[in-house]
C-alpha cells in the first residue's frame, strides 16, 4: 500500500513535469546537518534511545505544479543506545546513505523584506551502507522517511532570481535494521542555493 | 545582525547543540540490577598429558611433537576472569585445570574438571534463572577444527597421549554450544573463547565481518568499504534477518588462525591479558560500564598494537591473530565498575 502511494507520487510528478515544460522549473542544491534522537526496539528487547547526527548534501527539483523531487546523500553516526537495567543495549552505527524523495510544496507565504517562506512535505526511501561502531561488521539497511520542511527564500544580490536561504526540517525516519527497528526523529538545519531555473 | 548572519549563527549553534547532546550521552551512568552469572573454564593441563619441569610430555614419556602441548596460562586466564567477575557481583562457577606435576588420571584428584559434561551440568544448574539475567560463558584452552567445524577442547578432549588424537565427541562444537545455551531462559548470553580457531563460533548474522579469519593474509581491512562493495547482498541479508536473539560471541582468533599463550611478563594468554585490561580501560564512552563491543574494540586494538611491536625473533613464537565479535544490533554490558 505504502509502496503504491510512493510510486503514484513519483509517476504523477514525472508526468506533471513533462506536461509543464513551458513553466519555470527550479533546481536547488543544499547542505544540512541534523541532530537525531533515534529510538530502537526489537521483539523481546527493550525500547532504548540513542543520540546521533548526520551531515547531508542534496539536489532538488521544484516543479511548477508544486511537486518536488529530491535526492540526498551523506553520512550519519549514531551512538550506542542507553542501557537497560538488565544490561542490554543497541550498538551504535555509522553509515553512508542515499535517499530519494517526492513531495508537495504548499503555497509560499511572503515574509516582508526577508523573502518568502516555503513549506513542503517530502516522503521517500533511503538505503544505507553501514558498520557497527567499534567493530569490523558491515551491514546495510533500507528506511522510509517523512520530512516536513520550512524554507526561507532570501532574495540575493542578483534580485529575486538569485535566491538562497536557510531551511529547517523535522525528518522522521523508520529504519529496518537486522531484525530491529529504529525510529529516528531529528531536527535539520540547512542552507540552500538556487542553481538555476529552466523555462 | 543581518538575516544571513543570524541564520548562519543559528546553523552553527544547532550543530554545536547536536554535538553537545552526543557528548552528554557519553556521561550517562548505568546501574545494572538484573542478576549476572559467569561460567568460567580453563584448561592448562589436559587429560593424558602432563607437565614436568617446564617441559611438555605426554605421561607416557614419549617426546611431545609440536602438534598439541599443554598450555601455560589458561588456568591463570580462567582464575583471573573468575576473580574479576566475582568482584563485580556475578555468581561464578569456575572449573579450572591448572598446571600439575603429574596429570596421570590415576593420580589426579582435581574435582569438577572442565569437561564437556561439567559444562552441560553447570548450564543445567542455571535453568531456572530469571529471564533478565545475563550469563557469561568463558573458556580458555585448546581449540581445533575438523572438516571446517570448530571445536573448543575441554579437559578430556585429548585422549591419546601418544598420538595426541582428539576425541571430538568430548569437545564442544557450535551446535553443541547452541544446544547447551538453549536450555537457559535468558536471551542475554555472552560467550568468550580464548582458543585457537574460535572465530568459527562467531556468527556475523546479517552482517559481513570485514576482519579476516586469517589476519596474516590480510593485515588491513575496512568495514565501510566492505559495506559499500557488498551493498546488494547485505541488503538482502538484512531483509531476511529474523531478529532472533543469538549469544554475543567474542573469539580470541579467527577461524583459520591460532591464539597464543602470552609472554612470561603477561602470565596470561595474549587475548585474555588484554581482555582483562579492557575491564578497567575499555570504557570508551565514560558511562561507567564496558560493553562486549567496547571490550572487543579495546582488546582488538591492543592486540594489533602489541603484534606490531613484535620483533622477527618473536615471530618464532607468535603469528598475527585478531579477535572477532558476532554481528547484530544488540549489545550487552560485560564489565561494570
């Protein structure tokens, strides 16, 4: 069901993008860093929190019909979890991941001289190549991501066509890791640069 | 302050905050309230073999070939581990066969020898422990392989003093071990083997162990590049991972290499010498406990460092070897302060 939903978003985006060739299409690049508070659980094991961070770069296409497409990659590192009273915990890990998103951008809100505020919601999937910290054990896992975002577009020196600005997101990722699950809410701050527009 | 600058300050502040959170997590103090048990076995002197004047002979007085000899420090390893775990409040059952002048079975009165049957009996004694308890099983002694299957060799595993043959039915294989441990009602199981070829007991689960089973054949390795190079197969292995709770196993050596008695200065096996150090020096995140992963990481790094300091002459007695640890997301506390 969930896969069908995501597929529908991607396909409708591709079709809409093709149909809107005569409208303004925008490409952006960004960097971001996040603080993460993963929570891991597994059958017959306690639910325990970790702390972590990631550093990502991304490229995004904003279509003229409010659909967004994004690809991002980067590094994440999560500490070992807190320890339960029976001495059980989850290992920390680090990984390189690539993620693909599709999403919807809401109507922008002007914020005076600052520019405008864009809100959007992205859903996507990620694949991560990882290792458990302090070991030589390599593994890989998939995950789903839901990411509400706010982007402040600040007019640049070149006028409104040259925009950059900070963005904030509250990503929530569900990782499927070797029989265990990790729900990873976080807070991301990033900086986005407009690469260009195509007419 | 311009908006741009304000946002940059906010951005840097956020990163600093995230890092502070990570560092703060390192300072958590932990109290383990569940009971812990340690089953500790060490075999320096095997049945049918005896030690005399620092020379190794079978008790038939046939000169010992280099195939299998008694060990100098396995009993010291087990004694030190037992004392350490007892000091940490564990209930300890230790079965140790130390250096004796005569190991002629007719003259040997050591009670509760570290045999396979004794191990099974000890585990059976723990059949009614609580489900949140932790059981630590430690063995130091010989290990062997047969047809690719690894075995630890308990006291009675050496049966023929002349030919040094090993009775595999008296030894413990991975399936024997799993059968023994399945009697326990807890999933919190730690197995530590300081034996040759013990890496064969270590299952990486759905992961790939990037460290080689024969360290001398591949002295450098990277988990990260292994993960990237085997991405597809690792994803499929991850998808089929059951999440079943397997024991966390630490081995002294890979499945294709030996572990060693240490030097006279160490007075322990090399692996156990550094594992004992890990109890006091291995707490890498300062939370007051040493997990199996922390103990493994400390011991592995220490052995690599020690190995790199060996001279050519030392290599007459030692070959490079590397500890291994089993895979999976779970970890357990091994040592507490």
